[in-house]
C-alpha cells in the first residue's frame, strides 16, 4: 500500500498527496458495486469490500491459531497470537507479494477492517466497564494505593532520565523529543482489564497475589484515565485557547455527571421493570443505543469514543442480574470476533522494514527503560510496603504486561500522527516480545497451590474429644442443602465436642472482572437474591439455632472461574484450619433415580481440590432428600440410617473415626459393615486396621449395643458388590474411604474399568445409577 506512488484499477485510484504532517495516501473508490460482489462469473470478488473483509477475518483466525499452537510452550495469550498473525499476513511478511497485498489488503481495505474492529473494541470496553467493581477503589488498602501510584509514575521518571542521559551521549533525532512523553505515557499504563485477563489465563485471578495485582492495576488505570482527560484539555489549550480548555474540562465533567446521575438511575429503574420476553429484549437494545450515544458524545467532546462506552459500563451495576446478562450477550461476539480483528489490524499496520537506522536504537532504549522503570518502581515500593520478595517479583512482572488497551492507544496516536510509523512498530513489537517472555516466568515464579501442602494434610483422627471440629461445606446451589444438613445433624455437635461449619457458596465468575472471596454478608442484596443463596443462609441459621452452643456457622462466597475455584476452597480451608472439606458430586439424580444433569466443570473443581487441599476431602454423592432425613431435621423419631463400609486402609480408618461422632445421636442408626477377604481370615488383618477398630469399640463403650456390626468374608470384588446390594434398602447415607489397595482381593475385577477414578474403586461403583442412597466418599 504505502510506497506505491500511483495505482490504477477499475474500482479506484490511489496517489500520494501532501498532508498536514507528512505525505498521505489518497484513495478514490468508484461508487458502483463497492460492497457486494455479483460472483466470480461477472467479476473478481476480491474487487469488492465484503468478500475482502470476510477473507481477512478467516485468514486472521487461521494464522493466529497456527501461531498459538507453535508458541504453546511459552504459554502465550491469544492477544499476542492475533497481533503476530497481523504481522505475518501484513506487509512485513506475506505482503512482500504485491499481488497478494493488492487483493487481500487493497487501498482502503485496512480502513474497512479497522472500522469493523473499532466497533468491537467499543463494545468490549463497555462490557469491561460493566464488569468492574468501582468499590475496589474505596476498599483499597494504603499499600495498594501507593504501589499503584508508583507503578504509574516510575516509567515517567526513568524514561525522561534515560532520554536526557542519551541526549548527552549521542546525537538524537529531533522527533525523539516529541515521542518521549507518549512513550512514557504508554509505559505507565497497567490496564485493569489487561491485567485481570492475564491473571485469568495464568489461573492466578483468585489467588492472594492475583487479587492484590488486580487492585493495584485498577489504581494505576484510574491515574491513566485521569491523565487522558488532562492531556485532552492541554491539547485543546495548545491548539485553541485556555478558555476553551476549561470548557473542554467542564463539558467532560458534565458528561460524567449525566451518566452517573441520570443515565444510571434511569437504567436501573427500567431494569427492575423489565421482565422476561420481548420487554427484556427491548430493554437490552435500549442500553446498547444509550451506550452508542455516550460513545458518540465522548467523541464529540474530543475524547476517544471508547471513553464514553467505558464510563457507561462503569455506571451500570456489575454482577447479576444486569451485568451478567449484558456480558453474556455481548462478550462472545466482541471478544471472539471483533476484538481479534482490531489486534490483527494493529499487526498489519506494523512495518518491520521501518525499524532501521540510528533512531531505532535511541527509541528502543527509551521504550525498554520505561519497562525497567515500571518493574523497579513496583518492586521497590511493594517490598517497602511489606510484600514478600517472592511475591513482589511476579507482581512487578505482571504490571509490565500489556494488551489490547495499549494496542488501541498505539493505534490512536498513529492515526493522529502523534507517533510515526517506526515508533508505532517498535512499540508493538516490544510489547509482543516482553509480554510473551514474561508470562512463563510469572507462571514459574508463582504457584498459588504451593502453600497448601506445606505441613501435610490435617485429618479427622487428629481431632480429639473436646476439640472443635472444623468442617468446610462447599455448595454450588441449594439442591444439596437437605442432604448436607442431614449429615451435619448426624455429626452430633455437643458443647463438649462442638462443630464449626464454614459454608462456601461457589459461583462462576460472570459479569465481573475481579474474583471475590468474602464473607457472604459483604455481598449486596441484589447479588444474594439473584443466586438464591438467601434460602441456604436461612437453612443453616436454623441448624445453628437448633444446636445453640454446639455449632457455629459462618458463610462465605467465592466468585471465580471454574479453572481456579479450587484455590478459593483450599485458601479458606487453610485459613480456617479445617479438618474436612465436603464437596458436592458433579452429577445429580432425579426423583426416579435417573441422572438429572451433569456439570463437568464441578468435577474438575472437585479433582483439583482433591489434589491440593490441606485437609481431608469428602465428596457427597447426593441422591436427593429422603424421608428419614426430613424427619431427622424435624426432630421426629424416624432414624437416619448411616452405614460405614470398612474394607481397610487409611481412608476407611478416617471414615470410621468420623462415624464415631454419630454414636451418641438419638436419631441416628449407625451400622459398621466390615468386609474381609479370605486372606485376612488366614493371615490376619492389618495391624493399623485392627487398632482402629479396637479403638472405635473402646470409645463406643456403653453404647456398643446401639451400633450394629456386620462382618462379611468375600473372595473377590463380586462378593463385595453383593454385600453392598444386600444392605442397600436399609441405607440413607453410606460412608466409605476413597483409596483401597488395588491388589486386594476385595476389589479384584473392579479396577478394570472406571468412570470416576477420583472417587476410588468403591466410590466409583457407588456413583452409578445402580444404587439409590447417598454416599460420602
């Protein structure tokens, strides 16, 4: 495109003309048949805009995915892959073929792609604004405010010091002086959306360091937006007059006030009135139209159109119901289709051939010193604020990563002739290299799960009589509450052996940017009402009242991606020093015994918790509230029938120890089913298993007659299944350990095929539809 002095074709003319800052390319298109093609039978489809645009998007996706696969060992983001795809398909690589360039990126073709992608970027900024919790700034600690401020200021200081030092050593290009402030500005940005996206990719969003980094980036981002407002006013003052600059500031603040005090209340009011169906769809499009109006007004006032869309998003309530609905409807199209086009277009506009000459190295020194300034400023300030050195280093590296916000800033300055082609290309290429190299380093330096297993796992046998037992109950919804309540009731809390229950409501991160792990009462009423957690809170409040002085219940809420939800579970278990975590099974059953629905994401959460938890884990296979459980909760005489299946091993010994709490409960019928192999009969059982059983009966004492004991001898796994089937009609809840010796005759023939190996051999068997009782593995 550029460098072609004359070009003639049927669809248009291109030529060089003098612009206000530099030589420009003037493109004149014919008005006939500019958009749609009549087909290959009449003309070349690539002579028309729509076929070219479609081919550009297809090419971008194919090349980006191929690059992403090749770079997978470096754990790159798709953002970087799309930018590199743009560089590959643009004039820097494939564009060396003039025939290819004239067809795929004809004169004006990049403009059409940029227009298409800018609309997507506008929607993307709006969805980001909707997901941001502005309350983070109000709740920010002093250390987060200080680190965020220094993270913003340090690149300025280092970039200018480097420029003055460089100017004293060598002769610098005059244009470098003009570019230095803008290089410093863009290096100071640590965009909140970019950082939270990075943390999500690295599965660190809901770790302590991830939350801290998100809060620091929001502080830094706030300074960046404030600087953007001031720079726009100074540009108006420079071009026109100081009075017009004041008018610019005044109009901008009036625009913000319009959004906060008029548009926000009206939108919230209309949201409450909107209902399902057509009215809800109309309300959705009303919000989109208002968002476009805010973007247009921002553009009219001299700001970027994305500023208005972002402010509109910030003004709307984040999270459910409105924020989640908006994000679900807009995010897929904007993030998966439109935004990649913007990233690739930035790569297409990058000209590697322009990166030559002495000015290249002078500019590169200033750019790199900006990164060094951000890293060192964040590191020193974080260390001074008491952040451990092992966390301060990855925090500083996180702040150096850049993404789509910075790319859009580069493009805006390039379009406005603030920076030239060489500086633009250097900024893009440096961003790609630094972000690509830094990501695997961060992942290597910080593993959120490393602190969970420092001292080994706490187990239930370590909880002695008179010591409070700490149980963490995780819930995805209210369906598991009845069976969990029956289990906790059967656990028999007493003043001499109390129970502390920590209820963790697990929610997928939707309609928010930052992960949340807070006491439940810190959430707003709207959020509690939207996820139905009020019913869960009331149920556990009743349990606490029935066991006043014996049981204490605390509620927490974790809102995070499923991929890292286990970090919230493990962090809370570590902080509260729990002995047992109860996780719901990922399958549910209908009242007729058939499988209701399956949540594979829940299974992944359970498996991650099993691998990294600091204490024992029990997976609750809930087959619905049985009548006896309801009677137990109501205090009636129908017993809650609990069976403990004991085959031997550490996990079964722990299950036996847990059942010991149930012996004294008046409404619990406890049965121990001991299954032995013929080898155990001949050679004797394990000494540890024998000691555990003897200790159980010794502690049962006078209540020995209350506990039923069944002992069976089998020769293989088929016999084990037969024993379980023989008692299944008498069971409400069966407790069994996960791990059993695979060489034991008791499980022979059962290990050949397993659907849920994380439950162990027996647990996997009991998770099938052949059984109708609930199971705790």
